[in-house]
């Protein structure tokens, strides 16, 4: 299962890709604005990105070039209505790893993503650790620490912290957490999320002057420094 960032402003295409990729077992974060998408790319935490070329806020080509300028090596697949050779070359020169024109076949999108992921797995720069402020999460050893303090996590606590650290400063609703951590639809009225967040907060914020895990009343939870 991969963490995919989709940057696409077309409602129908975005919803179609998000639904289909989730059914394939991936987690999909969807942004519809180029500037917002760039922010998510710079924050890190995703395994692959799908970027449209014609975006509001910031064109896709600039999103990609600014990402590469920060030495972020996430695999990027371009989806674009522009099919001219010059457009494809421009996208690749900006730093994209692959280019697919619209209209496209969903099975080909999946195949291209899997190829990019295989290539990334063979790369020494593949992401193995997530960082936010003084929080560190090693995805290989499955160890967590805050500063020098080691944090022992149960499997669900680890999965929840990973989700927060892949989406820092973004409010996550109970439904989003249920679908991500439990990987199927739960009754959103259940209190299992509250219990799990409470346990995780006790472990990462215990005896710390700066709290990182916060409740946004009536909405959900967020990992941020306040």
C-alpha cells in the first residue's frame, strides 16, 4: 500500500482516481490547488505524487520544479490534457518521472504508479523515516522517539502516529482516521478513535512543555506545534 498525493483540480477526474486507487489498497490525499499541493509535497510523507499540469494557484510545472529545487526525490507522474511532444518534454525537464496524457486508462495509471514505486524501492533515497519537530518515526525498525526519549507504541498507535506525521498540520477527522488505521468503514460514532488518540497523546506529549497532538473540537485532531 502506497501513500499517494493527488494534485488535480478536476472534480470528476480527482474523485475517480481517488476512489479507484483506494480500492487498489492505496491511501490518497487529494489537493485541487497547485500552491496547496506544493505545500504537501514539501511537507513530505508520500510515496508518489500525481500532478496535473494545469492547476489553479500554481501551474503543475512550477509545482514540480519547486519540489525538485528542494531536493525532494518523490516519484512524480504527470497527468495532462496537453499531449504535444514539447509539453511532455517540458514536464519531464521540470522534474517529472513519467507523463500520461488525458484521457487515460485507469489500469495504465496503476501500472505507471507501480513501476515508479518499484523504481523508488531500488533507490537509496527511499523514505524510511518521518520527522516532525522533535518527533521521529522509523518505518523500518518501527521505532518512535521524541528528542532522545524512546516511545513504545502498539501497532494501532504506530499506524495513527504515521498518519499524523504524513499529514502534519492537517486536521484529520474521525472518519479519515477510521478508514486509514482500521482500513475499513467503522461507525463514525464509535469512540475507538478518541481512545486511541488519547493513548497516543499521553505517550508523545507526556511531560513535554510543548504539546503536539491537539483536538479540534467538532472536527477532529491535528499534529502541530502551538
